[in-house]
């Protein structure tokens, strides 16, 4: 079980006890047979495997992230151009619908005029009628003050 010196040392240090000194002696005896260089091949293999795994994961993440960011930027760019046209932003109208550039302006204007559905026209008329009503209500409110 415990060597005599473990019991003696354990009495001198009761917080540690004889089992501490016994386990320390066993570990020291075991480690005497090893030298640090014996662990180097294991550490090198571990480091190499870790580096390969880290590089693979990082490469996949970076490539995926870059692809996703690029796709998102293109999608937002197209979406912003369409919104600019549909909301009547000057730069977009000049570039596309009002342009004579490359003789496409007339073709674009023809397509826009041909494909504006009656539903959108009716909704726009309703929007304008609501706006007129609000403006009339505001006018009466301020007149009566």
C-alpha cells in the first residue's frame, strides 16, 4: 500500500496525506523512463493534424462566407436598381426609361407603358384620391382655426 516514507511525509503534511506522496513517487518513477524528445513526434503529429483541420475548416468558411457576401451584394444591387426604377428615382429613370442610349429608351418606355396592369393604375388612382381627401381635410382643419 503506502511506503513508510509516504506515511511519514503524510503526517508532516496532513492536508496532503500519504496518498499524495505515494502518487508523486509513482509518477516520478514512471517518468524517469521517458525523455521529452520522445513526445516530440506525437506533438508534431498533433500539430500537423490540427493545422490541416484548422486550414480546411477555415478555407471552407472563408470561401462560403465570401460567396455568400458576393451573392448578397449582387442581389441588393439588383433589388436597389429595381426599387429605384419603380419609385421614380431620377438617376434610374434617366439611365433606363428616359434614355436614348443605345436606342433602348423607346423600347423600355414602350414596354413599361404596355405592361402597367389596370390593377396598378386603379390602386394609384385610389392612392391619389386618398391623398386628395387628406389634403382637403387638412385644409378644412386649418381654415377653421
